[in-house]
C-alpha cells in the first residue's frame, strides 16, 4: 500500500491488527493517522485497532451462530 506523503515528505502512522478464527475467518483492521493530525499518542491507535478486530470477530461469530441455529422453514 503506497501512502501519500505530506508537503514535508512525512508518511502517515499506520497500525494494523489481524485476527483469524479456527474456521479460517480472517479480520484485519487498519488505522491510518495522517502526519498533519497533531496527536502525540498515536500508539493508542494500535490498541483501538486490536479492540475493533476482536469486536468484529465476535459480531461475525454471533451472526454465523444465529444463522446456523435458525429454523430452516
């Protein structure tokens, strides 16, 4: 992934989190913080990405379970 540079040649901070369940379902979350964003605690975005990947996986598993348990008629 080619990231755009700002006028000073800086690239954004990118934090990614990935989770895969035993069935092969794969969730990947990326958080991109542009250099113009004056945020000293950009490392917190990694934690946010991890939390969102886990939340997405839980939601997908819930939907899959509900669908499997639904009456076929």
